[in-house]
């Protein structure tokens, strides 16, 4: 097995989604729809478009709908078939054929690092990707493909980053970068959610990673940090001390769909781009803007 081929991706989806309560009380955040597709399907499609064959989804209590979504739905398929709705039928069948799906349970939400560790036995001794499904990245070249491209050349862990406004750094993991080329940096260190005055840069890690299997023994030794959770950032800091780690600035429009405002913005953007709904939705927004402007003039 070539160590440069990234075939597997882990999608951690066992978080509690507290920023999106109450809807996430009994329904998985990952199943919230952006127009007509659940968030997690965008993540899976990005992985597949980046060359991933095996998708490992880390789930937890109350997340059964995710497995059902990527499974076949024989009754629905029969119904669509007999109703002659062949296009819908094709669309529905495609979902279960996207990749090889595998599920592992994280019995307690002990942090992102712990969620990744839960997938170790399914990854084995090869590099793998991690995609956080609530970070939606709308890009001409899939975000993960941009990282895999760097991994193939540099043979070290690659983190996807984007420049964020200084006042927002405390929401992210921030890297200490050493510039190597346009958009590419060597990661010297990183810090989780720093205050703007302590941040080493404004390059934020945005939910896309390509990691070597060497991360697993480090994760196993990582002690719980903030909120008693095993933080992936802590393990990445250790890995960066031992082997080269890179940060690639991802080209694309990112939406934090795990946050209510971010989700609403993503919904509007995706609805406007939707080939069936876009024109009518745009018309609605324009008429609404005209109404507000008229009201203000009164
Ligand atoms: P987040 O912190 O963004 O997600 O974790 P969350 O915990 O679900 O949401 P909030 O912050 O409480 O609103 C990033 C990703 O890591 C997963 C989440 O599902 C999310 O996709 N995660 C987090 C796990 O799988 N397990 C965990 O223990 C924690």
C-alpha cells in the first residue's frame, strides 16, 4: 500500500450540536438540510470527488437517521419505480452507491480527538482524511482534494486553513505558520481558540485534515483538555513536533453550518445557486428587499 494514497475518510458526527439546540435534541445536526440535501451528504460528496473510497462515520446516540440516509430504501425505491419517477429513483439510489460506508459508535462525546481515535481499527496503517461535516466548503476544486494534492507532494500531515478576521480567532484552532509558497505553510505550532491578542496568526483550521496513522498513538496518550474533551488540536501539536506538518489555504466559500447564523447564510447561498429554485428564490428576496425599502421610506 502506497503511503501517498488517501483512500479513507473519517467524518466525526457524534457531537451534541449544542449550538443548534433545540432541533439537535433528538435529531442529528448532520441531517439538517441545505435546501434538499443533509449537511453530511455534502461532506460525503466532497470526499468522493476527492478520490476517497471508504467513508467511516463516527456516530453516537440519536444518530440513526445518518445510517438510514446512506442505506438503500427498498420500499421508497419500489414506490418511485411504480410511479414512473425515474429521475428521483436514480437520485435516491445514487446516495447509497456513493462510497463504502462504515459506522463506528462513540459512546460518549469525549471530544473530536476521541471521535477520530474511535476509527483507528478501521483505518489501520495508512494516511486518512478527516472532514467535519458542519463546515461546508463550496469550491471549484473540492477542499479535501486541495489537501490531498499537497499530501502527495509533501508526505506530511496537511491541515486546511483559511484567513479569518482577527476578532474571530477565538472560535478556531490557529496555526503558527512559516510560509513555504503561495497559500502553503509549514505548521510550527498551533493553539486552540486563542484571544485575538495571543493569536500567532489569523490562519484558522477549518475542518479538513489529511493525517498519517502516527496520529493514533499520540491521540491515545492525549489527556483531556478544554471541557474535559480529548482535543484533536492537542494531538496535532505533538505530531507537529515529531514530523513535518503543513497548512494549505483552502480556496472556496466556507460556511459554518453548525452555527444558526452560518446555517441560514449557507441556506440562502445554496438556494440561490440551485438550478430549479434559484431564480424564484432570488425573485422572492428582491421583492422582499423592495418591500423593506418602501417601508423605510414611509
Ligand atoms: P463541534 O464542536 O463543531 O460540534 O465539533 P458539536 O460538539 O456537535 O457542536 P456544538 O459545538 O456542541 O454546537 C466538530 C465535529 O466533531 C464532532 C461533531 O459531530 C462535529 O462534526 N464531534 C465532536 C464528535 O464526533 N464527537 C465529539 O465528542 C465531539
